[in-house]
C-alpha cells in the first residue's frame, strides 16, 4: 500500500479499490440513474445530475471520508466509503452497478475496506445502516461478519417525505470474515 492518500490501492483478487478520479464521473452518473439505487439510498439527489456525479468524484479523499471506486478489470463497478466518526468509529456505505450485482463484488470490496479501516485507520468499531427491506445489502454485511444490532425506527427520510426503518449493523476487531 502506498502512503499518499490519492495513491492508495487496495486489492482483493480481481477487485481494486482506489480513489475516485474526475474521469469516473460518467460511470457514477449512469449508476445513479438506477431505480434500485434511488430506492435504497434516500440521500441521493433526485434527479441525479452530471454535476452531482462530478461533485461526488471530486470530494477530497481522507480528512473525514475515505471514498473508493470499486473496479474490476479496470472498469468502475461500484463504490465504497468509510466515514470517520467519534471514538475511533467509522460508518460504511456502498453500492454496485446493476450489471455487476450478484457476483460477490461488494462482499469483496466491503471485506477489503473493513480490513483497511481496522488495520490502517485503526478504527475500533465499524457501522453500517440498511433499509430494513434491503436484503441484498444485509446479506453482504452478514457475509463479512457484521452483527445485526437492531432496528432504528423511522431513521431514513426519502425525498418524498416517506420515513423508513433502518437496520444497524456493526463490526468489531476480530469479527471480520
Ligand atoms: C446491495 C448491493 C451493494 C449488493 O452488491 P452485490 O455486489 O450484488 O453483492 P454480493 O454479490 O456481494 O452479495 C449479494 C448477496 O445478496 C443476496 N441477495 C440478492 N438478492 C436477495 C434477496 N432479495 N434476498 C436475500 N438475499 C439476496 C445474494 O444472493 C448474495 O448473497 P449470497 O452470496 O449468499 O448468495 C447492490 O445490490 C446495490 O448496489 N444495491 C443498490 C444500492 C444499495 O442498496 N446500496 C446499499 C445501501 S445500504
């Protein structure tokens, strides 16, 4: 692993996690048109514009957020980020492009990002939230060793005002699978 934040490259088999680049904006724009993304990620701007994608890929790496493009054979297939919080904890979020789903890519990416967060960022607790009906995301979390802590009632607010429950998962050092 290199020391410069922009140069960090994390590998897991054919999967590479690297910092976002300006020329990834088109792939992010296309991915964020997917109705499943809009269904499960209430924080996504609607409509999601090319300017939104350019802003997403140009946000600074580190300094509170470690956002990685997930690549397979040089193509962007997803996103995973670790956001730092108080008390040496971190929050994780992810998505995968529709065409690449169901092949274990996000499971690999999450496992690698968690190893980085625990071993290199020295975080002592990682959290992630999913909509209570988002079974693929909950399955990804469980496969990597996250423990289901419980339901946060009415935790999510969608742009149309709809409120949804969220499931809280956490991972502690020694639990990564
Ligand atoms: C959630 C998401 C990131 C998963 O990415 P992925 O690369 O397809 O995930 P993986 O292939 O590593 O694993 C998916 C798992 O979910 C399972 N799964 C898929 N649909 C399912 C369903 N309806 N019910 C239960 N499990 C399901 C798959 O079988 C697989 O588990 P398995 O390996 O035990 O068979 C992807 O579906 C996505 O981007 N969704 C839209 C955005 C999103 O929901 N982001 C997460 C917000 S918390």
